[in-house]
C-alpha cells in the first residue's frame, strides 16, 4: 500500500481506499460529495489529492477523540444471534466505545431503529440480498432513520445490480421487489447513497466468517467514518 508522505501529491482510487480502509465505491462517493479532491487523467483514471486524504484522516481522529467521552449507539441486524455476539466481543477492545443494540429479525430491527435512532446501523452479511434491499429502502424512507449511516458487506454492494433478477428467480413470490423499489435501485438507492458504507467482504472460504482477529482492524475505522458522515 502506498503511504502518504510529504512528497506524495496524489494517489489512485484503489490506493486511497486502502489508506482510508473503505471500499472503492465509498471513495467514489466521497469524491462526488466533495469530501475528497480528485481529477481524471487523459486515460480516464481518477487521481485523489493526497492533502484531501490527510484531511479525512484527521477528521476521523477528531471524531474518535470526541467519542471517547460519549458512547456510539449502534444498531445491528443479524441473521443469527451468534454473529451479533461475536461482534459484541470484538468491539469490547475498541478505543471507540460502542453500545450495540441487536436484532435477529428484519422487522424487529426496523422497529428498534426507529425507536432508538442509533448513530449507525450494521447489516450482517448473511442477511439475504433481497432482504437487505428492503431494509435499506425502508430505512432510507423513514424520517427517523433516513439520515443514519448503514454499514453493509462489500459483496452485497457488488451484487446489488443483479438483485432484481435474483429476486425474480428465487423469491418464489415471498419477498418480491415492488416496481417502486426496482426503480429506486436503478436510480441509485445503493451506489449513489453517501450514507451506505461498505465493509470488507466476508471470507467465503471460512463459511462467511471474518478472518480470525481482523474485526478490530477492519471495522472500527468504518464505524468512525460512519459517525463522521452523519455529522456532515
């Protein structure tokens, strides 16, 4: 990974994503929102100004310091209760203090999210893609939750253009996507939403689990990023 030094003037999108520990899509959204300064080369490659990356890193540090005296309230919606418990155990060692409310049912999760208005919402990677689309749709529409950052698996973000076809083929009529939701997908419900932040995809070799011991390094910066986005 290319690090930022006083001599560095710009980085590629991929290098910037590694520096910030976010997905490529998140970097693109940050550029579109003006949070990062970028331009394109004649070959069409995007270059990110290193000084704007440094500003983002400093903003994260400020958000982290601000949160040391006030806990972050997070809402986690999981497919299995043991997944939520594993995350609780992981965040216990974070510098960022997190109070995590959990739900293992989408409807319960939506009701809790509206009730407690958390600082961020975490969607477990094992929630079926079509169900995640419904969750994001309702969270984005409800006035009490529409400004809350949502953390989703990068694998879901990459999959979402095909979610409509997946729903038509495999839903069996149980969880069909309405025409309005299909239209929202086409209009950027996910890829253009600055409050949707991707976390590193789960490890399929390990049965959908994170690599051992990696949650602390991978998730905590993204929780901080979500808090910073909520404040903008």
